[in-house]
C-alpha cells in the first residue's frame, strides 16, 4: 500500500466513525407526558404562555427572547426528552 491509499483508508474510517457516533440512543419506552394543541386555550400547566392566532389556528407564542414554564407531575426517571 502506498502512502496515498493509507491516508484515504484512514479518512474513510474516521468518516464512518463520526457518522455512527452521531445517532440517537435506542428508545426503550416512548411515553407521551403532555399534549396540547392550544385550540381550547388551555394553559393550566403553563406559566408565562400566551395564546395567539397564526394561520387560522391557535398557537402558544410570540415570546421574542422570552419563554414559558411547563409544569409536569409524575414524570418518571428518564435519560432524555424530545420536545
């Protein structure tokens, strides 16, 4: 093997390692803990939220560098959360 082939082989190995290491871990349990479409203007679990109309539907929003707090009860131990 010449030097050029070794460098190409090393680059392919590094690329394969990076692509493989960027995957999400396998989900053992997929459990929905909160759902709200905001059409009913229900903000019981949300502090700091405001309902506004956008594209003929209700959304929570227009925070402009601000945010809201979602209070959830009885959430089991977890490693990560998808929002």
